[in-house]
C-alpha cells in the first residue's frame, strides 16, 4: 500500500528472496508484523523464472533459425516445443496453487538451469 516502515522496529522474515513481497500482517496476539504475502511472492518467483529463461530463449532462437536454414523441420519442432515449455514455466500448477514460500521455492524445473 506504499506505506514506509521503519524496519528496525520489526522482526523481518529470514527469507530475503521475497523482500518485494513483504507486507504488514498480525501475529496471534494482534501485533503488527512483517510477513511474506504469498501471492506477491509468486509474482517475485515468476520474475526470477523469466530472468532465468531469457538467455535460454535467446540461445534457442538462434538454434531454431539454424534448423530452419538447414530445413531440419524435426529439429525446429523440438526447439519450438522446448521454447513453449519455457514460456509456460510461470503457469505451472505447482506454482499457481502454492500456499507457502516453501512450496513456491520448490517450483524450479531443471530445464531452467540450461
């Protein structure tokens, strides 16, 4: 909501991958605390996934055009399928249905490693 916090006044989440997803919440005693908003954390994770796939897509684009130049439609089709897999990485049900930061972080397919 754009509110600026004096972070020294709060115990902050230990997981620093999701600072852009920090939000104010309440503990069981109704004290104001900093929590990680899971929906915002999903968006942060999707951004990390997009950053990881970007160089992979660039490499695959070059390979795709080489396959087309060589009229290797089989190879071009395989590359196109891999590119679609990378495009869909942010739509994985495991990510969309995650209910905790731990579940979000568990969604990192091997194919994002290149």
